[in-house]
């Protein structure tokens, strides 16, 4: 899980660990980037806005280099609903294209159960 | 002897008597002759006086130069023995056309009228220019006229060189008698009178001198009519300018009675002609106390007044609405400086004013759009900044619940969840508001949209008992060109307001619809019997962030207003406190 909000990472990793997943949390963008390049993860929980790196850029690289890795985007910037309906004014076209690469995205504050269900579904 | 002497005496006496008688007779003859002369002179004088009178009378009788000249020619013909009489006028181009004539043939008139004092040579030109040549001398009178009893005889006396000074048009036309008399005005020759006849000696010297004696008053007359014609022409020009200006001009006396108005002024008030105004009082036609005070001040002070885009309502035609005028009021003063009237100038600037208002509105909308885009940026930032901590709070609450496994905490955690959801809703509203933009048009079945909105609002306000009357069934087959998402947002907001308005009590919501095929519009009205809106608030309900509710962003109706506007429709509201509110949305069936 790559998110610059440490509390978010902490709270979420506890839940995921209790659910039986092996979790690495990183809140520094550059360090995260290195780790992702080095290791092969089943699934990435990725924030879009991380100081130092662009979450969407990481998404692109992951999908290019490690296509087996699933990616869930956690975002506070847009409503997942409206994005799915083709509405968004805060993303540039390039960003929009990149976002399409994600396996799923979910808007903060999200329903934890829903996220857990999705994770289960993606790395069954 | 005595007898003889007596006889002689007697004879002498007789002779003496005879002589005396003869002397007397001679005297009588002389006196008689004198009397005859005097009578002739008197007749001559009377004739002159009569002729002068005739000419002078013409001044009063005729109204144009043309008429004056025609009558003059008629008189001269009467007074002369000649068959042909004409008057040539020297014009500004140096031509001397016959402006009136009798007797001359049309061909003669036509060719003679082209003569130019600059290019042509003939006696008639030298008379009118006052420059006789030696070859003319024999025919010239003291008054400057040229006169011939026999033109052929005259020309036969000329040398070949001299002959070239004449055009011979008169001779060729068969005129033996010719007389050309100059007409002067203040010592300047301005015209000439031509007499011509086929017979010899028809224009004797006495007659020519008689005509010469008349020419000063003829000259005066010509001048008078020239001036009159010039004045008339310049008057006509002024009137044409007056009538063809696009702004309304009226001249009023100091009591504001119309003396004269131009076409444009008359047309300002429909179905009026310029004559309709004359003599009528401005403020009887257009009562307006404020304007009357202004007019009076101009008359009293003699100072002009002007105003730009002054609003005016026609009291007799209020349906024309408010019109706007650029107005100027100029006092007209007499020689002593007293105001004797006012010139009122009006320009209808209603269109311009409307355009200006439109521009102001557009500018306002533009700045509103700018504000919205600023709000959009702000909303996006807030959304991100708030959603992150909210997200953590939510997960943390989930963790507490999971770990504590304590039912005593459940209600508190549920409250946290609920408030997180409320915060999220506020953020969503802000985001939607900032995202409003050009509709993505599709064919939308409006009946379904309304039903979906009713259902979702019913779910949201489940606890409130509301009966909904739908009079929209006939819409089932109606498709309109609109943005489906925006339509959904629009009716969600309107219905949500209706539900909120009847919050506590049992209420009734009615949805009605109507299609105006002529205008190509659909009208959807949502009425509730709820709390109603304060009159003072009605004007502001569509403003962003205006709210009277304890909760909410005050964006719902503003969103509606923008959505409807983007669809070239309109939204109206009617409300009465404690009775209820009706929102009416009018949308075009087809995209505009």
C-alpha cells in the first residue's frame, strides 16, 4: 500500500493483516517506487497524490512492467461514480487515460467492507 | 370822299379783324397742337404707369419665378406689335436660356437656349453682357438695347469681318424686326427681353424706350423671385434634412405646444403623423411631472438640458414597456435673448440599453462562471483535503468496532459513520456544483427520469409521509433532448426541496406536466403544500450558497438554475408562506 497518509496506511494495514494478507506499507513516493520495481506484489493499493511521485505514473509503469500485478487506486480527488460516467473536470486527458489502466478505484472515505470484497475478488 | 374814307376805314377794320382772326386761329392751332402733344405724353405716361402697375401687381399675384416670367411675356406681347417675345436669363453657368417665350418655334427656342456668353458671339450676348461692339453701334439705343427695323438691310451694310460677329439665327428665321432689351438689377444685367417679328419696323424706338423704362421693376421682380426660390430651395433642403434624420426632433413653444415635428419624431409614437402633433401640448399627450419640471427649467433659465438613456413609459400604451431615450432640450432665443421655444431631440436607445443590459448580464455571468471555476478549484482541494482524514476516521472507526466487539460502542460508531456520510455528501454537492458544464445531449425519456427521482427521494425521506400525485402519464412517449445526468440532478434537487419543505407534517407533492407544441416546450411543475418561502427570500433562492436551512450548502437550487439555463430553458417559482411552493421548469423539446 502506497499512501502518504501514515495513519491511513497504519489503520488499513492492520485490517488487511488481520484478513490474512501480507502487507507492505510505504508512505514515501520515491521509496515506494523503488520497492515496486524490485518486488513483485499481487496487488497495489495506490494513492494518486503522493509527494515526490505521480501515482498514475507508477500505475502506468506497473502495468507495463508487471502486468500481473493488480492495482486499486485510492483517490480523494474525484468521485469514482462520476468518473465511470465519463465526468471529470479535474483530471487532464492524459491522466484520464492512465486511470483507465487501474483494475479498480475507490473514493475516500470508502467503505472498508467494499474494498475488502474487491481485493478478495482481484487476487482470488 | 367821305364815303370812300369810310369804306376804306371799314375795309381796314375788316382787314384788321380778319388779321386778328387769322392770328387767333394760328394761336389756336398752336395751342391745339400743344394740347395734342400733352395728351400724347399723358397717354404715354398713363401707359407707362398702367404697365408698371401691371408688372407690380404680378408680384402679389404669382407665386413662382416661372409664373412671373410667363405673365411678363404675356403682357409684353400685348403691349408690343411683335409676334414673338421671350425672356433670357443669365444663369450661373454663363448660359442664357429663354426661360419663357411666346411665338418662337420650339426648334428656335431649343437651339437658342444653348447659347453661352463665354463661347458664342452675337448681338444678344453683347446686350446681356453690356459690351456692344462698333458694328452694333448703329442699332444701339441709349439704354443699351439693340434694335433693328430691318435685319436684312442692317446686315447688308456690314463688312465681311463684321458679319462674323453675328450668328444670323434671327435673320435666317425670317425676323426683320428685332429688339433686345437688357434687364438690370442694381446696375447689373441679369436678363434680356427679345422681341422679333417677320415684318419691318415692328419694334420702334419709342416702344423700346418704353420697355427700357419698365426694366428696373422687372429686374426687381426677378430678384425677388430668385431670392424666394433660393429660400424655398434651402427651406426644402432643411426640411429634407429635418425629416430624414434618424432622431426625433420637435420644436415647441414656451408652453410646450408642438409647433413642428419631424418624421422620426412622429414615428416614435406609433400611428402618428407630423400634422397630428401641431398645436397639441406635449404634456397633455405625454404627462410626466418630472419631465415637465425639466422643460420648465430650460425655459426659465435658458440653459440646455441633456440626459442619456432616460427611462420612459407610455402612459397610454403601457404594454410597450419601459423605453430608453437620449434626450436633449435646447432653448431657442429671440434677438433680445428671451427664450421663445425649445428644440427637443430624442433618440430611442432602448435597443442599445437592452444590449448594454445583456452585456452586463453576460459579464455578470462570466464573473459568476469564473467564481464557479474558482469554487471548483477550491472544492477539489477541499474534497481531497477532507476526504483523506475522513477516510482515515472511517477506517479507524471500522477498526474500533472490529477490535472492541462491544455492542455498547455500536451506536456511537454508527453516529460517526453517519456524520462521515454527511460530510461526504456536502463534499459531493460542492463537487457537482463546480462541475456543471455544457450538457451532453441525449434523447431522454423525461417520464422515467422524474419517476426515478421520485423513488430515490422517497427512499431518502422514508420517514415522512407524503402522497405524490403524478399527472405525467402522457409523457411516457415523450423524449426530450437533454443531458440525462443533469436532468436527474435537476429533479432530484427540486423534489428534495419539496420533501424538505413538508418535513414534519403530512404533506402532498404534485407533479404536473404540459407540452406546448407551438413553442416546442415542455413544462414540468412540482408543487408542495409545505412551509413556503418568505417573499424576501424568493429573489435569492437561486443564488449559490444561499440557504435558510440549518444544514446544506445552499447549492441545490443554484445547480437547478444553471442546468435549466444551460438547456436554454427557464425555472420559475411561486410560493406563499404556509401554503406551499411550486417550481415550474420549462425546457425546449429540441436542443437550441
